[in-house]
C-alpha cells in the first residue's frame, strides 16, 4: 500500500514530503500492490506510545477530595471511598490481580479506546501482570513483557511479588516499572534511597513520577541508565507540583510522557501533550514528540518498533491533518478529530471511513460515528461496553475521551 505525497515525520529530526509504503504490516521501501491513498496536505507520524496508564482506572470524573496531597499514598487510601470509585465498582467487581473476568476486561477495553482516540497503538498498563489472554484481547498492543511494583512505600498491595523478586524476574531483558517518590514530603524523599538499597535502580527500570527527586538523585538515575515516565497533569492535580523537568532535560535522562488514568490525569495522551506544552512552553516541540515515541520505545525495550517511521519495522501510523506548517508544532496541538487514520501493524484501527476502502474489511467489525462532521470508524464495539455500563448503573455514563 502507498500513501502518496504525504509529509512524513520519520523521527524528531527528519521529515519531508514523499510516498510512504506499507507491506505486510511493515513499512517498506516500495509498494508491492496497486493501492494508493492520496495524502496531499496530510502528515504521517509514527503512532504514539503511552508509557503510563492504569487501563481499568479510566473512570470519570477525577477523584481527589483532599488534594493537594503531601504524597499519593494518602490519595490511594482516600480513593477507595471516593464517589467515582464507588460508581465504577458497581460495575467492576474483580480484584486488580485478575482482570480477565468480563467487567474487568470491558473497563480495560474502555481505557484502550481512550488511547486509540489519541493516536496511541502501544500502552504500558501498570497493574499486576495478568494472564496472557488479557494482553491478547486488545486491538492494539498492551505490553505483556514487564515486571512491576506499585510503589516503594505501598509495595505490591495490588498483587505481584516482592519488589526485588519482580526485578530479578526481568533478568535485565524486560522493563521493571514502579511509581517512585510521588509527593513532596519526607516519606517521598526517602523512597529513592530505599529503592537503591533494594537493588531496583537498573538500566531497565522505569520510574513513574519522581516529583520528590533531588538533582543528585537524578544524576544517579542517569548514571544507571534508567528512564522516567512523566505525567505532569496527574502530578499537578494531585500534588500541586511536578518533577524538576529542567534538570531532567539538562542531564539527558530518557524521559517519556504518559497520561496516568483519568482518575488523576489528562483526558488522553493528546490532551497531555497540549497541557505539557502550555505549562512548560520552553520544552521544544521535538522533545515532546520524542517523549511519546522513541524515548518510550527505548524505555519499554520494544524490538519491532522504535517509535520511528523506518523500513522493516511495524507500520504503526498516525496520519493527521496539517493545521500548522511545522509538523512538530502541528503535533503539539492535535486533537482526536484531527486524526485521519490510525494503523497498528498495518491494520486500520481508527480514522475516517473513506480510508477503509483501501483495506479488506467487514462492517460488523467496526463501530461508525461522526466526529466534527466527518464519518469515522473505530475497530470493535465501544458502544456495547457503554450499553452494559448503562444497564448496570441504571443511567447513561459519559466518558469525555470517547468522541461520540
Ligand atoms: Zn500511576
């Protein structure tokens, strides 16, 4: 398949108008069939990676009655008694360690749709490791190769092994993910030393939040080659602060941007990008672009996709409108309805209905709706999940990340 005359943004440095080729789910150097999509005036980006989400936590509205918190251990305890969680739990009955039962899977799928509608095709779902069938249930990639801890203070209260055992199981070959120093008090500040003591500061570590870290600790983190998952909207909402981004960028730490769940974070990853740009206008657009593409691919140790458009890697494509001439400036202003087509490994996931004619497709596999006057499709049936939730609650529930 060939996308003709499209502005291809290969990575944070290289871009130009050319034809883009996809063959058997991979980007290729030429077309092997006669399928052409004219994409004059459109931009092709590598699709996005959401480094931090809790898929079943994507309920609304946000719930944090006692904010700002000195640390989020307080919030996690309060959350279970909060209105949004009480409402969600009328639907979700399964514990976090077993999400394969229907309601858990439905809610996780809703979280996947949040991501699809923001150009994401790869998600790190931070929960205890589920059965393989869970990861095989989704139309985009929810990473299954990882080990995790909830946090240093809370340990693995939600399921999983001892933190050091979880790290051991990675054998350095898959990422180890943990919330770290999410607060501004003594308790949060003490977590880094404990982490080092427990042998968790490694090159395959991804530390989420890091709001209490000092410059010295960031230097140690950089020396170890670890990565950071940054969720500024969630941090500022819950804590009133976020990490020292100037120091992190100056030190050249591998930093990635994620959403967290909608109980504390942005509506979706595109909104998180817009929020971050508005809050930190000094961060170059190209840097923000890297934080949701190649930096995240590196942190998650992905092997068939590096968050770039290059031959022989998975054709994960985010094709959008061009509202701004500079593609990186365009990137930091994108919204759901600017998406023309989202592909995961060459498969159409979401986009304008007119693109479906280039693929072999079956109407029953898609849900069709309108977005800003355009007819759109999305893979699967999110509307069925909404119906089930409505039946259980007895009233209609609206999720603002769903564009219908
Ligand atoms: Zn989180």
